[in-house]
C-alpha cells in the first residue's frame, strides 16, 4: 500500500487516509481520465465510463431465468384484455418499479391496476389476504415488484386461489422458491452465470428489462401498438429507483442513471416535474438530487402517509392532481423528519446503554416503523458497525430495519436468522435488510447476529480507511474543480463522489447550525478561505475538533460541492474527517 496521504495514518475519525485503489491518481490536464484510471479503469473503458449508453450496456433480457416465460404470459394478458395488477413495495424502488410497468403496459393497450401495501397494517411484501382479495376482485395476473422472493405463504395462497403471480425482484433468494408463474431475480441461486452478473441491479432495473422483453414479445406477435411505446422515456423512473435504492452505480446502472437524468431534465413526466417543484429543484437534476431531494419525498408516502401516493404521482394517472400529490408528499416528508429525529435519538441512547457490540440491535416500544430504516442508517454511521432498529407494537411484534457497513453481508445474516427460527419474516441484501421478530426473541436474535457476523465486522473495522481521490491546497477548492469532477459522474453507491483532502488549514470560525451540523470557515497558509460543513457532527469527535480547534491547524477531507445560490458560483467542502497537522491526537 502507498504511504498515507499527508502522512495521516490515524485521523480524528480513526482512519488512515489512503489513495483510492492504493495508488496516487494520475496527473495531467485530463482530470476525469486520471480519476477513472486511479479507480482501476482500463484505458479502453474510459470513453464508455464518460458516456455510458443503454445501447452498449443493456443485456438481452432472455439471459435471465423465467424472463421469457414472464414476458409471454404478460403479452397474453395484454392481448386478451385480462385484468393485471402490479403489486409493489412501498419504498422508492417499489414505486418506480410499479410505475415503469404500469406506464409501459398502459402504452401497450392494457389497463393495469396497482396495489401498494400499508407499511403499518400489512408490512413488507405480498400477504395471503391481499392476493386472495385481489383474485376475488377480478385480477387475472398479479406482478409483484421489489418483493415476493421470500413470499412463500402468500404465493401459495394465491396459487390455491387460482391467481397467477409473476415476481420481479432483486433481494436475496433462498434455495427454495415460492410457487409462482415466474420469478425474475438475478440473485436467484439457480440464475445463469451471465444473468447473475446483474445482481447489482435494483428491482426497477429488472422491471425495465421485463418491459423490454414484453415489448419484443408483442412485436413478434404483431400486437404492438403504433407508434411503439417509448421505452427510453421510462429511464427517468429507472434512474430515480436505482439511486434511491443505493445499488452500485457501475455497469448498466451507470447507464440507467446517466441517461435517466437526461430524460428527467426534459420534465416530460408531469409527476416528477411536480415533485421537483415541491422540492424547489429548479435546475437540471443531479444523481444526488434523486437520493436526497426526490427519493425521500416518494418514500414519505409509504413511511408516514398513504402508501400509494408515490405510484399515483409517478404514473401520472391523475395528471390534474400531480401538483397536489407532490405537495402532500412534501408535507409528509417534513413530518417524517420530526418523527425520524425522535426515533434516532432514542436508538442512539439505547445503543450507548448496551455498550460495544459487533452488530448494534436496539428496540423500543412504539418506534414508528416508517423511520426505523433511516434511524438504522444514522446509528450505523455513528457506531461504524451494522445496525438494526426495531419498533415493537402493542402486540409485542417488532418490525426491524437494518443497515450494514462495507464487507458485512447483513442480508445473509438475516436470512440465516430466519432459517434458524429466530424471526418470522425477513430478507434483504448485503447492505440493508428488514425483519419481523417477537419482542421476546430480540435478545436471542441479537446474540445470533453478533456471533455470526462478529468476524466480518472485526475484519471490516481493521480495514477502515478513508479513500481519497485528490490532495490540494485549500485555495484549490473552486467551482471550476467541482464542475470538472461532476463530469466523471453520475456518482452514488459503488462509484462514490470524489473525496479530496486539503490543508493544512486554520479554523477561522465554527458554529452549530440546523440539526447538529457544524458550519466552518477555513483558511490556508496563503490566506485563501473555503467554507465547509460537517453534517450531524456536533456530537462527534470531528465536530468537537472543528469547534474547539483554537490555534491548531488541521488537514480536512470531504467532498466538493458547487453552490450556485444567488447566481454566484461558489464551492464548499462537505467535511467527513479531519486530522491534526501537528500529528498529535
């Protein structure tokens, strides 16, 4: 491994500062090229990384197990005028997956309905009661999106009722699969080697591939309307679901987001345009806007409001109501923030009382299940270990949501707990999982997960580093540099926004603003200044260092963000770590 950047082997956050990929980035006038090379890209890949296209990266949908079977059944339902219902999860991936299929099937001549379960009353995934009720209401075919891979009881009940079900999912699968007409999931254990290469796709990516397959099947039958439905026009939804579900922005996902942002900038989807207006997003969207501005508002409907608001908005089925629905989602998002803050504070306090654990599992009576995933993410960030937050209802049943750290497969651990009989339901993927557990079994579940995952957590903690892409003087943090770095996007999970180190700096001013954020003004030796902010850092070692630096100088690390407020381009650092320039702790 190369020498630590700026010689920092243990920062205030307890991490060594290292070059991403283990080598100093290539220098030269083409900053983007150097960035790609330092991240391990080959010369031949750089142009595709600069401008990823669907044409170059979209696979033949037929490589996936059950894809052709599903496409054939859906095409038959479309041509026969059967009643199709899309059953979606209540998060952004579920809402966008459902909307992609509903908009496409509508354009193909069908009249699909939708069903989004209530998070509080029904919980995650299809239930036997819901599917049987849909059959009783006249449904001929149900397509479950972003759920269903673990829906054994529900899908068996549907089969017994004579209802055909197709599952489009991406969550981890067990060896056994529930009974369904087709289960499309790149993470099936029996998936082809070629198909399993796409296990990083969100459910919305798989839904888009199914739409491609259905369109091809209808064309082959001579049943495709003219003009043909605009598949590429659905990429704004695919981009939103992909970013919001925090799947790696590599390969096909990178093309989905890059091209989807272009579609979204045209604001052809009235629902998305209304949502951008509610979020006060006036410029062309960036990938970060999907994750931090649009996604949370869609999620708010499923978390603390009416579960199907997101689907209704994104489908544009009620065009005249789009602005009203967007405004309601914006209101619910503000309400969600308040509830989230209370649950997060209680979860952190519970974790601190429990002491150090390799997996932080905390629970509380009445914790709102709509915000436990966010609280788990905050707790994971605070402790540096996987975290599961469980809200227990009056009947003693806990709904839990977990978030993991790199190198620890939490989804596999939750599946193992289910197979061991410790939870009644659960699943997920490496970085996130959900579960249902009796209050009386939470202690046993905690012991099981700590024992099973402790080795992976210890290894992950030993490998804790802060990966850096650039090192520069404070005066180098400029709007021009921010614009150059943006050219190597889109950024997200698996392709993180470049992180820079700068310094040494003196803290000219530091204060707590908002919900525990630390706002700073930093100056280099040449007197040039740069603004910085460390989010939710007031009670952390980083925040304490910034607030109490006195005359001591620091090296700082974070991400450069361009700010065009008031039409004056500026740049600031979103701080993630710091280290004393004198080397003392």
